[in-house]
C-alpha cells in the first residue's frame, strides 16, 4: 500500500502540474496523500516536522544562489546587455543562420548565469523578429530557445552557475567545474545533435513552403519606435544602438562570473583557514560541502556589482531592477523547495525503502548508471530538473558518494552525471519551463513540443550516455 501511495501521489503531481496547478499547492498535498496511504507516520507531524523543515533547509542552502542569479539576470536585461549580446550574435551570423543565432544567444546568456526564465523573455522578441524576416516557422522558436537554454549550458558545461550544476556540490564535495572535459564532450553532443535536428526541420519546412505563419495580436508592436528597434536588432542598423551598451561591457560581467567562480573555487577559498566550520555553531561541516556555494556566491556577487558599475547611473532604475530581480527569484526557489520537501517526505515512508533498494540495485557494480536512472526518473516524475535532482541526491546522494569512493569513482564524475541526468526526462510536457516557453512563443504543445522534446529530452539523454560510457572507460577528466 505504501508503494502504491507513492506512485499515486507522483502520478497526481504530474497530472495536476500539467494542468497548471501550482506546485506550492500540489507538493504538500501529494506528499500528505502518500503519508496517509502509507499509514505509518502521523499526518500533521509529517507536514510540520518533515515537509516544512525540508523546505526551510533548501531555502537556507540555496536562496543566495537563486537570489543573485535572478538579480544578475534582471540587471543584464534592464541594462540592455542581454539584448546587445543577442544583437551581436545575429549581426555576425545573419538571417541565413537564424536558428543558430538564437541558440548561441541563449547559450551565452545562460552560461553566464542569467536565469532560464529571464532568457526566454529576453530572447523571444528577437527570435520572433528574426524568424519572421527569415520566414521560418514560428513553431521552431521554442525548440531553438530550449536547445540554447535548457540543455548543455544548464547541466553540462563546466563552471555554469545554473542551479542544476550547483545542487550536487555539497553532496559530492565538488565545485561547479567538476569533470570539465567530460562535461564539454557531453555538451558538444547535445549541441551537435540538436542543431542537426533543427536544421533538418528547417529544410523540411522550406520544402513544404511553410513560412512564419500569421501574426498573433501579441506580435504587433505597440508603437513605431518598437517597430524600428525591432528592425534594428535584426538588420544590424544603427537605430536604437545608443540605447544599448557596448559589446565589451555587455560581456564583461558574464566572463567575470565564470572566471571568478573558477579562481575562488580553486585558488582562493581552499587557502583560507576554515577550521571553524567543524564547530556546531557553523553546522559541524567541512569546507568541501560549502566550497562550491561560497565560490558561486562570491562570483555572482562580483558580477552583479560589476554590472551595476558598468551600466547603471540612475539610482531609481537600479532600485527597480534589484527589486524586480529579487521578486522573480522567489517563485522558482519556493517551487523547487516544495518539491524538495515532497521528496524528503516520501523518503521517510516505509514504501520508499523498497523503492530505494530497487533503484540502488540497478547495476550495483557501477553507481553511475543507478544514479543516472534515479535522477532522470525523479526529474520526470516531478517535471523539474532541479526538483528531481534535489530529491534524488537528498535521498540517495550519500549512498552514491560512498559507493563511488568504494568503486574508485571520482566524485567529480558523480557530480557531472547527476547534473546532466536531471536535464533529460525533466522536459516532458508537464515541465513548468516548457509550458511557460510555449505560452510565451504563442505555440501549442501539438505544434511545438515534438521539436522541444527532441532537443531537450532526446539529445541530453544521448549526451548523458556518452559521458557515462567515457567516464566508465576512462574515469573523470
């Protein structure tokens, strides 16, 4: 009955999330349903002492990363830096490579730390204009954005500050640069396969004579100024250029975030005297568990300050941007924290013990395979990469860490496989980011999900399999 309750609660979570019910409401209700059917734990205590305690723990551990990432993204958007980067990519590649231009624009922004949701809002107006002038189908816009923002820059490339690359750090005592060589190879596999698919789809559309399609009401500029700025972004003309920063100053904060993350993690923080971390006052922990988070906080804070110095002269504008960024961090953070609380509640049930034995019993000689299956499965169930990854590592992270050490597997390889695995089956149709992306682009699931699914589910799975094979054969590098 306990296993049936867990399965039922997960199916209900998937179905209602697909129906656009808030995870903030769903997660506690579905968790308590599983507790009720399990019958071994008191209902109210499970809510206050397990679910809510886990939500608080997640907020304590990851709120700074969500907050700084969202503020940085908002500052990049409001300063015009994000638009300038996209403009530069389009100017270099031109209309003939519109799909590649959008993919690379999203990649640069997300790798530099801009939130996935911010990237969708920032890049879609450019993508719409570019695809309309190149007469490419609107239905391919979501897939182009998804390939650049939801795949290799989210989970694979070393140093990315997206939360999906940050969550494994305390569990495996690693940094954001774990297994850099394997991460780059896996990312290249995703990028190449994704671009091959999108290029084939573009060729098929042109053979059929399929163009951009009719304009939607949201496509029509509200003023002539917006139309001229829209044209300028695509044609590379000087109209509106004075409103955008230079390319150098637009890119500098992104490069600073990536470089400083590496410097802090490898050359600065490890030389600090952190013996005080062993005290109960500081959680009786060790440097390895907080190194990645500390390096990311310092690098993102530096990027935020640099963006302010380079691009903001108005205190009022800066205040609005910081407030908007801070506010935009709350919903993604609490959604993920609620999923984390759900996972910890499920973990406490008797039925989960059997499920854990089944999952960890898969390929007992290679914890990497078991880890990849567990993370992908939970990401699929929750419809969230970060949520599924958090649940998997909270419940099984220490198990995989110890098994990996016993099998001679570098924790950096465990980190990279876990991070990449969460970015595969998470992007099923009920995924919140996928639903948001399609809505913003004015495309239905029937029109656009096939292409989104190929580039954000199938291609990442191939990338993960490649890293699994290479890591098993050659170890971490």
